[in-house]
C-alpha cells in the first residue's frame, strides 16, 4: 500500500481556481482503480493564501503511476490540473505503508516453515 502526500501553499489570487480543480481531481482520484482513499484539507492564512494537504492511499505503486500518467511522481501535482502555478510551492512524498501486525504474522509463518 502506498500513501501519497502533497503539501503546498495556494496563492491567494488562485484559491477559486484551485478549489474548482481540487474538486474535479478528487472525483477522478476517488474513482481511479487502485485508490482506496483521497481527501484534501486546507488551512487559511491571513494573507488569503491557503496551506493544503492532499492525501491519497493506493493499492500499489503501479496504480499511482497509472493515475499520474507516468513515472514522474514528484513534479506532477495532479490536483492542480493544468495550472500548477496556483502553488507558491508544493512538495510531494510517497510512503510505503508498514503494518507491524502483518510483518509479525509473516515472520511467524516463515519461522514455523523453517522449523518443519
């Protein structure tokens, strides 16, 4: 499982455009095969800009590649559509989900297989 986290700051003069694009991007993302969760959160600032977080959860890296349309996972915002200039800055991170319970079960199975 892969967690994709985009964080960025949307320029004050681009808030309306970004919200429209974010709504469309959420619809596309949520309906994309391999996506199990997608949500956008925002924090407003006094200057009118917004700090945003776009979190999505994917079955595997192949699904993320298919969704962004290639292997460049760092420079493709997706949520800003054709207008990445809405951001003052953005950063994208990808995390492989680590589940200690699954890892422990796999280790126990491996150990019992060695003992046989």
